[in-house]
C-alpha cells in the first residue's frame, strides 16, 4: 500500500512533464491526458482511503521512505511521505475537486490555443499540492509549498499577454515569498532547536523545547501561513489573483492551495499548543482577516473579486479555529473541506455565468440570469445557502462549530472571538445575498448594448466573441455543469455527513487530539445567534439590492465602501511603503554603486600608480605590455625568493 | 602516482594549440576541434571523479615532482572532494560554452548596415574563430590547474595566468550590436577588459607579496622554504611551524584580498558587471560560472587551511561583507536595465551566499557553499546562455527593448523561466538545496545574519520575475514580432543544463557524498565543530521511555495523550525558568 503514495504524487507529476515538454504534437489530446493523470491520482487516493478505513484508528498512518535527499553531516532531509488521516482528507479533497475542475476546464478553456499548457500547469499544481500535504518533514513540505506557489504564478499569469495578469502573477509570487521567509526561518529554528525537522521527531517532543523557542517557531509558521492563505497582512495578492482563468480561481485560490496555511498550523499543532502567545497571534490574524475579507467582499462589483474577499474571510475562520488549539483544529479542517466544496462550486458557477456573458465580470451588468442558466442558478444557489450557513447545509455545521469553539476559548478572548465570528457570519450572509441578487434576480441589466466604457476591465479570456458584442446568456455545456452539480452535492450533504455521530471528529482524532471546550453559552444559544446573524445579513441585503432596482453604474458610496472597493487601501499602503521606497532604494543604490563604490576603486587605482594614463595606452591596444608586466611580477617573485635564500 | 590530473589539464591546453593552428579558412573545423577536446577533457574529469573515493585519503590522484629546487617550488597536484567536484563542473560547462558560442566569433559575413565594424581589421589578423575557442580552452586548462594545484606557487602561476586569455576574451569579442554604435561598443569592451585586468592584477600583486611572505616564514622556521600545502600542514601539525599572530593575519589578508576580488565580494565587485555585460554570453558564463569559482574555492583551500586562526579572526567582517553582497547585489539587480548586467549583479548576490556559507564554518554552510558553486555554475549558465540567444536575436541587451517574447518564442521563454527559477532558488531545482544549506548553516551559528540573508530570497524573486515580466510577457513588441524560437543547437545546449538542474534538485546526494568528507577535513583544520541543537532528542526519548515504563502505560489513548500534554506543560515551564 505504501508504494501507492508514490503513484499518487507521481501521476500528475508525470502528466505535467509530458504535457509541458511534449510540445505541440500533444495539443489535440493534451487535456484528456491531463484528465487521465488527475483521475488516476484520485482513484489511487480512493484505494488508499478504502484501505485506511479498514484499519484501526491508531494504525492508519502509512509511511513511505523513497530516498535520502540532502544528506550532510548533522543534517538529514529525506524524500519520504506520510499518509495519515489529516493528509488523507486533503488528498481526497485535492484530487477529487482537482479532477472535477480538470473536466470543467475542458469546456471552459475550449477556445484557448494554449489549453495543453493549461492542463500541464494544473497537473503540476496537483503534484505540488500532494507533496505539500504528504511530506513527512518540513523541508519537503517546503518543496510542495513553493511548488504550489509556482503553479499559482503560472496559472494567474496564464494569459500573459495581458500586463495585468503578468503583474498579478508576479505579485502573488512575491508576497508568497515573504511568507516563505517565515517558513525557511521556522525550519532553521527547528534545526537549531531539535537538530531535525521531521514531523515524527519534532512534533511528539515539541514540549521539551522552551515556550520562547516554540513561540518563535510558531510565529514564523504563522508568517508562512499568512502568505499562502492570504491572511492579513499578506492578503493583498488574492484579489489580483482573480486574473487567472476561473477554474484556477476555484481550485487553487479557493478550494485547496490557499488553505495550505490552515494545514500547516494544524499539522504543527504540538508546536502551537506549547506557545500560547503564538496562538493568540494566530487567532488575531484569523479574526481580523475574517472581518477584513468580508468587508471587501461587500464592496466589490466584480463577481470573482467578491468571491475572493469571501475566500479570505472564510479562511480567516479556519485560521482562527486552528489558533484555538485542540478545541478547534478539527473544526478548522472540517470547515476547510466543506468550504472546498461550496467555494469551488461558487467559483465554477461564476465561471459558468461569465462563460455565458462574454466574460463580463461586473455583477451590475448581470441580473435576472436565473431563467437563462437554470443549472448554474441552482448549483450556485445551493453553494450560496451553504456558505451563509443555512441550517442543514454543510456550511451551517462547520461554521457553527467554529463559532462555538471560539466562545469556548474562554475569558474575554473567547467573548471577543465569538462575537467577531458572529459578526462575520452576518456580513457573509449580506455579501453573498448581494452577489446572488445582483446576478440571478432583479432586472436584466445586460440586455441590449453593454456599456463600452467597461471594455478595459473585461477579461478577453478564451477566444470568445469580441468584447462589446451583446451577450446571449446561455447554460454552459455538460462538461462544466456536471462538476458544478457534483460539488453542489458536497455543499449540501458534507456537513451533515461529517457531523452525524461526530464522524469527522473521530476520523481526525489521532492527529488533532481533540478536546471539548466549555462554552460559557450553550450550543443551542450559539446556533440561535448564528442563525439570527445570518437572517439579519440576508434581510439587509434584500432591502438594499432585492427590493429596489440596482443601478448599472455603482453609486459613489460611503467612505468605507470606497475604501473597501480599493481592498481597504492595502495596495495603496503597499505601494507607498514598499514599492516606492524600494524603487528609490534601488535607484539610489545603482547611483551609489556607479559613482561611489566604483568611482572610489577607480580613483584609488588612478591615485596609486597614475594608472589612468596607462589605461589609455591599454585601450590603444598595448595590452600585451600588461601580460609582460605580469610575468615581470613573477620574475620579481623569483628574484625575491633568491634574495631571501641568500639572506637566510 | 597517477597522471590523470595532469592529463585533464593538459588536454584543453593541447586543444587550444591545435585549435589555434587550424587554418584561417577552416572555421568549422576549428569549432569541432575545440568541442572534441573539451569533450575529451570532460571524459578525463569524469574519470577523475569516478576514481575519487570520498571516504579515502583527503587528497587523491596526487602527483608530486620537484620543479624549481632552489625555491622549493614543486609540481604538486591533488584533489579533495571539493576540488574534484569543481573540476568536473568546469569540464562539464566548457562544451556548453563552446556550443553556445558556436557563431559568436565568426567574422561578420557581410558588413551589416554598410558600415565596417571597427574591429574588422584586428579580427582578420586574429583569426577570431580559432582564437576565441583556443582562448576558452586555455582558460579551462588554467582553471583546472588552479583547482588541482597543491603547491602555493603553482597555484599562483595559474591563478594569475588565466587573466591573459580572459582579458582577450572580454576585450576582443562582444555582442553583435545590431544598429548600435560599433565604435562605442568597442570602447566599452576595452574599458571592461582593462578594468577586469587591473582589478585582478592588483589582487594578484598583493597575493604575490603574501606568497613571498609565506615562503620567508617557512624558510625561516623550517630551514628550507616550501610552497607545498602538504609540507606546510604537516609542519604545523608537528609544531615545527608556528606563524606569529600578526604575520598570519597579514598573510591571510594578502591571499583573501585576491580571492575576494575574483569571487567577487562587495565592495570589490564593480569589475564584474562591466566584464559580464560587455563580453558575449558564453564568455560571461566562463567568467562567473568557472573563473570566479577559483576565488571562492581558494578561500576554502588556501585561506582556511594555511591560516586557520587568522580566518577565524577575520570571520565577522567577512560574514558582514558577504551579507551585504547578498542584499546589495540583489537590489542592484532589481535596478538594472541591461539583461546581462542584471545577471552579473545576481551573481554577486550568489557569491555572497557562497562566501557566507564558507565562513559560517559549519558542515551545512560549507557543504552548501561548495554545492552552491556547482549549482550556481549550472543555473547561471542556463540563464545567461538563453539570455545570450535572446540578445543575439534582437541585437540589444536592454530589457526595455523586449516584451511579449513568450508569444512568439515559447520555448525560449520557457527555458529562460526555468533558468530564472533556478536563479531564485525554487525548491525542486538544484540551487535551492545549496542555498538552504548555506542559510541553515549560517543560522545555526549566527541567527541574525541568517535571517538577514534569508530576506535575500525575496529580492531574488523580485529581480528574476521583473526580468521575466518585462521581457517575456505583455503585448508583443513590434521589434520582437517574428523572432525565431530556439534552434536545435540552442536547445541541445539548454536542455541538458535544465535536466541537470532538475536532477540535482531532486537528488543532490551523489555530489554531496563527494563534498561532505572534504568539508569535514576543512572544518577540522580550522578547529570548528557544528553547534549542537538546543535539545538532545535522544536524551528526551530515553527519558520518555523511562517515564513511560514507570507509569505503566496501560491507560487508554486519551489518557496517555492527557498525561503527555501535562508533561509537556511542566517541561515548558522548567525550560522557561532556565532562561
């Protein structure tokens, strides 16, 4: 069985290699090859899962040591995989959703001449993501960690001819690199503290380190998580990442890659358990981001960017839950999985809408689409109900548990976190209802002539009819709707399935060592509050966007709205603090290097031997004289040694 | 006694002579001659690598002959794991350099643009093609000798002598500047070549003084002066040789100065951007990937082994200079407008990493530094050679003259990206392993410095991605339209380098196995041991087992987890109290 883990990772890796190196000969079949490799990986994942379920809970973890990677005196890194319940959960999510999105992309990227390469990158992503969750040590995890970053870079910038896409890709990579500095330093700290960075060595004995050491490691891991999972203060790249094709947004920037930070923190639970200060930092980051993302999501008129804000916010919930410690880990992962279903579904739905609307992304130019795209409407609607936590659907169960756990943290901290989580739930209901109403209900704001002003914002995308032509909204082909339907099933039933008999909790127990927290208020009251918050959010949104007609051009809006449209000024801040400062710095250094460092050296040279005049001679072609003078130097050496011997 | 090392160095030297002798009209024959000789050298170097036993003697394949008896100069060769790895790298890269520069030295077939290039007269006299390839082989021979020499004087001769062919390679052969002012280009080239020569000569002269000084000291204390590394080490071991504190420091500085110019270390780096910018891409690769490695290699072999105490004394300053190099080089790379100068500054940053790793004086640091030399050679070769292909297509080195290349030449863009990703040390590609080893090796002794150097990885990503974005993405520029993709010869140059980057990224073990024991020897020369981890996990394991036995761990799993958590807490407390 262990050997199958290699196949799990190897299949998509091979696929990426074949598709990217294969060249144009594979253009016609490329996407099907990509699907074959992705499906293989999923099938192997299922086999491993079936095998795992058949074993006792404590004996389920598999280990596969492939080879010694970096063997140096005192330092040992291996290429070895570990498949336990936590990794298994991710494997099924990644390969399952990944395969569905491969199928979806066949239709979505149909008109793109570089479709083969797109599938190559998708396969590369799957392989890297699987390495990330299967690695048995932090250094190999790092390989997957940056590998998904690379795939994300390539896919955000897939339409490279668009400067905005190329810029967004670069930005994503750079911001992630800042987070990677954190992961690097965390690994180095583990090495100096424990002499190793293998999970099996560091984690069980994490408690033998001092609280200070664990806090330092924990904070560095948090920095890494902030980068990958778009948490404040490293959140700014995710909105721009929507430049990528929509299937990419669904798979990488919603369902899987961006949740890697949650995985990292949960995996490193033993470190955080011993570092309360780091945990406080984690919950703070989570709580701030969940509100931040939600506010941004309220203001965006671009459907994908609204969903991106939502992703940020939902991951904020997960990070917060993970920061709660053993009372929260399992719920962080549970919300991660349900979110994987409904958010991927929502993005695919958004893609389907764009597909039928000439790649228009401005929701103010949608309206009344439910009649034209019934399947998209129903699947998107189910995803919507799931994310706002409509009782009975998956988001209800997973979010409710997190809010409960937040209160159970205890003390003032518990009250604050719980209240923030409730507030977040209300805002979530508001902005998602807004998306729903703007897109599928109300008047048709697209009919007739689309506003030519908007053309610069429009995604030219995949060779669709020229921008500016009147859209003819239509339902998407089966290859796109079937994945949406399947994901909708997940959005509806996953939560119930996981919660009955505490199935999910028991499944992850050997990894997360769950503890029941004591909430100051009863579970029933928490649920009541959550549902109330949701109803309030929905009602306000309905009052604002459902009852009255929506203007096709956004009103000026309040100060907060305008700030939120600009992502709460994050880019303005980054621009001033880093981009401008950095550009002055580099320009200053270039000047300095030329005038001062180089100038001083040249000046010294001229000073020492009147070299400058000789330099002119050299430039006139008397270079050989220098060769002679050099051998002259050797002669001096010989003479000097002779003299030395004579003296001695 | 074996002659393998002599043969490895002599083959390219003979090749140089033969290539230079090919008649003027037979340019293609000259190219093939050079390629064949470089491949023969590769075979010999490969044999040396194969014959080298990592767990055997420190220096192997040794040769020793008296040369100039009067001055104690010996013809002594020998390689440790570090040297044999670098000789292999050199021999590996030269065929790629030759193949990439296949047409670089051909005389212009027809006067482009109607104007006769300024260098035309010289080129006819020089038989440029023959000269170009002969000089490359000459450099190879001298570099191999520098790596193999275990006699200070012998090393010095080749360390200095390689400046001559390099000077002519930089000054005599430049890019075809399509449409640009040829006379101006020739002037720039000439300036770069002279600057290269003067900087390195200055270093060489200072080193010469130190070499003489070393001879004087040995002559004084041992009776007979010697340049032999083995003899000097043996004498010091036996206590017969004890260089005074200040004397050792002065000698160390003399050696280090020369190596720091060659490496190059901030603030002695300014010759490199000129030299790499003005020379053709294959020569730029020769400079940064091959010749400069002699500088960092020499720090390991000569500075640390001959002057261990002075090395220790100078370490803090060198480490700070290395850290400055890392950040400074990277930031300047960000600010460059010229592709080749950008890569040159990136190399300065990378040399900072190498020197940092060497002087961190840990197993990880020095293993990383040595592996870094190998990986940097390959990755820079890949990036620079593709850049050269790109530049020759457009006749311009300016980043702003490109845009949208990926649309018209996707293979070129793809290989350029892989080279760039290797340069920014993406995990999965070879440079990541070496860079991480350097960082972790530095961090384990100097935490703050390790953190500062780690920040360098962000800037590394910045200059690579900016370069890629500005040249390859965006709308296709009019001048780029119709740019041909890589030709078969060019793919044959780049593909093996990329394959090697991937292979060594996933499986660096074969190289590390060769390097690791040699690094162990070097560290024991300088009396350094690796810092121990704060926590001895073995002891913790034993303790836990003992505790487990005492408690009789028959309780349920949940209970066991509970007690463990409790133990954890108390453990943390006691540790906290210690601090």
